């Protein structure tokens, strides 16, 4: 099986991203609400915090290294890489786990590490990982032998959906929210997905497809659940492979070597 490192096109026209974002906002209908969740609001948790302190967060993040890597680049694909993730997203996810609102995957293993953290601790830890450089893996470029994508390389299925979506099925381009290079958007806290482990991405997409969440604020979950529900298993795996190799083209730049002394 051959593989390829997938390069993001960092110079994509802004108009394309804006158009994709508009398509996403006008074509997605959130899944039906599954009923009230009796948990505390997360908004209160961060009301009295300030911007995270990356230096303070580095010390507080020491316990995270065993699973996520010292710099946030996990070497174990069951744990997500969080290097380059936005401060807000990291803090929110820690709060969800501490409050018992996120319980999927290996979340239970994090409970002892996050339940005694203050909201400011969470923001400091998030700030530290936000300053770390995300790595990237490789994407599967095996030729597809049959089916609707016959003749394409496997990762190209994911690339097509990520960058262009599928208007006929009401699927917006993933980059509308997550950016051309998968860097995410720290404002609405759309996560950094470029370079993420393929197996982790696939599992998260499958969780969205299941359509169940214990989160009080379901807005982001419902958007992803609506998108994921339209994906085939082949598309889930191909998107995951593409994202594993996705990174900013500038990350491949080789530092100039100093000229030899005459």
C-alpha cells in the first residue's frame, strides 16, 4: 500500500472559502433536539477567566504528555493530537469532560486530570497547546478499484469532499468551517483538524453519525451530526485519511543552509 503526504493549498481564494461557508450555513438543518439535558451551563465556567497564559499552562499541562505528547502531538492514535488547537476549543473540551457532558472514547481516562482544574487552568493549558506546532502524518493514495469513486486515489475522495463538498447531497465543504489547511477557527471554536490521526477522526465522525450527545449546548454537535449522517463509510475513512496528511504547505519549507565559508 502506497501513501502520500497531502499538501494544503494555502493560497486558495478567499472567495471560495466565503462561498463554502455561506453554503454550509444555508443548507444544513440541525438534527432534532433529543431532549433537555440536566447539566450545568458551561458558559458560567469561563465568565470570570482571562486570556490563557501559555507559560503557566506549560507546567499545568505536564500530566497531558503521557497521552497527548509533551508538545501536543500524540504518537498514539487513540488519543488526539492537540498541538495548534485553539485555546478556547481545548478549554471547552476539558470542561465538557469535567462536567460529564463528554463521555465518548477515552474521555473517562481524562476525568481525574481535569475535574480539579479551575476554569483558568483550562484556559492556560489551552493557551500552551495553541502555541505548539501541529505535525501531520501521511494519507493513503491507494487507487480505488470499484464503486462511485473508482479510479481515484483513496485520499482524493476525502480531498474532494473537504474542499468542495457535494451540493447534490447538501454537503458543504469542510474547509468552510475548518479552513483550507485544517487549522480551524478559534472564534466559534471550530477545531484544528489538519494532521489529526485518521482513526481518531473516523471515530469522531461515527459518533456524530450516531447522533447522540450529552452536551447542554448542542449547536456544534448538531451541525456535525447533520453533515456526518450523509457520509458513507468509505467517505468517512477517506476524509479521515486526507485530514491525517493535511497541513500548511509552508510546513514543508526547508530552512536555507548557510553558505560555506570561502
